[in-house]
C-alpha cells in the first residue's frame, strides 16, 4: 500500500510534462496541441493527488500563480492558479496558446471581443469550469477573457499550460473601453516543486 500523502505524488505531473514535451517535439499544429494537449491535461487533473500544498496556497491580496514547471527551451510552462474567495483577474490576453484545467472548486471565464468602436464586449455567457473541465485560449481561437473564482467563500485551483514561459511574456490588460496596459505577470513562487525526487515512490514499489 502506498504511503504517499495526497499532495506529494509528483509522478502524475512528471508524466504530463514528459508527454507534452514529446508531443511538442513533433512540431504539431496549434489545433493538435490544443486537442492532444487537452487530453493530457484532462488526464492530469482527473486525480487530485499531486499538487504540492505550497503551490495551492491562496493569499488575501490577490490570486496566486505558482510556476510548477518551465520547459528548458521555454516551449511551454505549467502553472497552478489559486483563487481566493471572490478573487478575479482583470480582462487580459495571453498572446500564446493556453489550456486551463479545473482541479478544485470552480471558476468562470468570460470571453471578450472588440466591437467596431474599439471597446470590449462580453462574447456569450461566462463559461463555468468545474473539476475535470479543460478550456483553451489562443490568439487564433479567442485570447481575451476575464476569470473569477465561482465561489465567494472558498478557494479554487486551476492548472494552466501555456505555449511559452508565460510569466515572462509581454501581455496586456484591458479596460472595457478597449484601452490597454502592458504587463508581465511573473510568478508567485521563488522555488519550484521538486518533481525529480523519486525516492518515496521507489520505496513504495
Ligand atoms: Fe487567462
């Protein structure tokens, strides 16, 4: 019987990173990345036993974004977003492909589209993401949205994968009048989780 605690099973994340890297080695189209990468992300979030507790901590001042892994060539990054009660993003873009998988709680993603007068208008209803849901964004399929925790009294966690080292990408936040400001998000953590120590897993074989 395994004695791995619920938050210390890194094998699932390690496997996801490997499989995504193999997919990207094939230089796939964006469609294929979103489709096959989405399947991999859905598998990753199907079981909630691998996210280190340190990367699941909410803070009252704002939502947190913890880097879990950045590809050595910065082809992709994996980030846990932790939403405190009622926390929300500004309207923002990504400039690269992204996949969002809901792990705990729930969130709403409201897409925006530029109107003829340059203002930003909500496009359709907000999409509710619940555990197991995967959503995609990119400049080709729709890249501007606002995300908020669906709950006013509890924490939600989603796992995001982007086609770049997203914390270092020059992006924009928007007001509803269409005006924008540049931003570079960075990350909330100074240290990455150690997913390469296999000793506990090996001892439990
Ligand atoms: Fe986003």
